[in-house]
C-alpha cells in the first residue's frame, strides 16, 4: 500500500511535468510549420526523454521487471535525425504515454493520496462533535449532534477506505500501461535480437576466418618449413652416406633437431586451437597454468566459496574444484583470460592481476582485475575488442571498467546453455 501511494503520488508530479513537456513539443511543432523548428525537434525529443526514462524506471521498479529502452540511435545532422524520429515507433509510443499520463496521472495520483486522508478525517472528525461549535460537524448530508450520529458518520468513512485500498490495483494498472508503452513494441525485441545475432554471427565468422588464417600462417611459416628442411637434410644425408659418412651423420642430427622443433611448433598450434589441459584437467587447471606463466603476479579465485588457487608454485588445482562447463564455453573463457593477461602485461604496468571465475550454472562469469594505470579502451582491432567479439559469439557480453589511474576490471559473462 505505501509503495503504491508513493508510486501514484510521484506519478502525479511527473504528470504535471508531462503537461509542460507536451506544451513545449507543441510549440516546437508549431515552429516547424514555418521551418524554424525543424532543427529543434530532435533536440526537443532528447530533452523530453529523461522524463520518459524516469517513468520507465519507476514502472519497472514497481512491477519488479526490466523494461528496456527501445530507441534507435539518432546520428548525423538534424535531417538524418528527423528520419530516425519518423521511423522509430518508440517516439510515437513515448508521445502516447505523455498524452495519457498528462490526462490521467494528475487525477489518479491526487485521488489516490487524498482518499486515505478523507477516510481518516471522515472516521475521526464526528467524534469531536462535543468540542466543536454546534452544527459544524457534518456527515454525508446530516449534522452530527449525538454519539449515535457520530458512529454513523464514522461508518460513512468505509467507502472512502475501500476506494483508498484500491490504490495498489490502480498503481499496477498504471505501471503496466507505462511498461507496455515505454518498452519495445511487439516485434521490435525480436527484430533487435535477430540484428544482434546477425552481427555477432558475422563477427564470429570473421574471428573464425582470422583464426584459420593464423593457424595456416603458423603451420606454413613454422612446422611446414621445418619439415621440408628435414626432408631436404635427410635427402642430402642419403647422398653423402657413402662418400662422407661423418657429414651424413651431422645432417641426420640436424634433421632430428629440426624435426623436434617442428613437433614443438605443432604442439603450440594445437594448444592455440584447444589447449589439451582443458579437456584433461578442466578450466581451473588451465587458468592456473596460464596465470603461472604471467610475468605479473597473478592469483585465481574460483568463487562460490571455493579455495583460491595459489599460483606461486608449479602445482595445479584439481579439475573437480570448479564445475565443468561446455567445451566451447571453457575454451572461450581460457582465451579471454589469456588475452586479458597479455593486455595487462603489455599496457597496464600493473603489480598484481587477479582472475575470478564464478556465476550460476547457466552462466560462466570471468572477472580479470589489475591494479595498473587504467584508461583501457575497447578499440576495433585491439585485444579488448577481440575479447568482446569472442564473448558475443557465444551470446555473452563484456563489461569494461577502466578509469584513469585504475583499476581495470574486465568482466565477461558466457551463457552455458549451448
């Protein structure tokens, strides 16, 4: 009840502001008829949006739901912004809410707040008929001049009390209408979702293509070249075997060293595709090995009350201390942390880095924090952009906090329902 009265009371105040906003929009619209207001209309809409945004948050908080902002971005000059204003249905829905709220909000909010006061006054005032001037205490059409009429006057407060108790119902209706009008229109959420998935799919394909090119380059420039050298060395050794056995033996030894180096490079390529430690020992051990190789002192917290893994020595935490996730999610988390540690090593000038794994069973949360200089930027082509794309490819997201002076916090959420 108190929250409903507060919501309706605040709604009465915002309804007054909505009236002023509508008057301002009408003035700008009238100026548009002579061309003066055309450049002003996009700015007028921006000025009004904080009021609509406040109403949206109020409705969402009262209903306990999330109401997303439905606006299309207004970019370019005022002519291009006019095109967005006309095309975006959210602007028409905002206008509809302002009109509805301006017409009903003041009335509903005032009545909702006044009814409990009226009920209390009607219930209590008749009992003071003895101390008030004769004939000044009236009920609903009758004068209270006895204790019997005082009781009747108090009973007459029951309709006011019943109406006042309907405030939560009225508040819910008002909040639902606000959420329906100020949220995304039907089909917009699906369209935005399709657009987001299309973009992330394109980014995933680009990342996949870049990864394939990197693997091909590593194989071509590394292992393939070394294997070709081994073949040549063994061929020359075979020709020299009869004429110069010592030189042939030396070439065989060189071929063996070259083959060993080629095998090592092949293993590095395999690890870059999917680290074997992930499948063998789990994500906790893989992250432990990553952090142990980090030049900056690094610790891992497995979250949810699990014992933090110390990375001072060479030991690995057991794979069963952290629940297993889908292979694609674990691989993404591994490479996200690897990229974040690389970025911290190159740019942060940090003295310590921490990696925290956690989240619910359906979402894996990775948080990498360093105490460096901060001011990290998510720029296209950078390491953070690669982390973001890798998260978005799994329908996840990356959140970056890096004020100047630090600390830098990279939080990645990876859904596990693949």
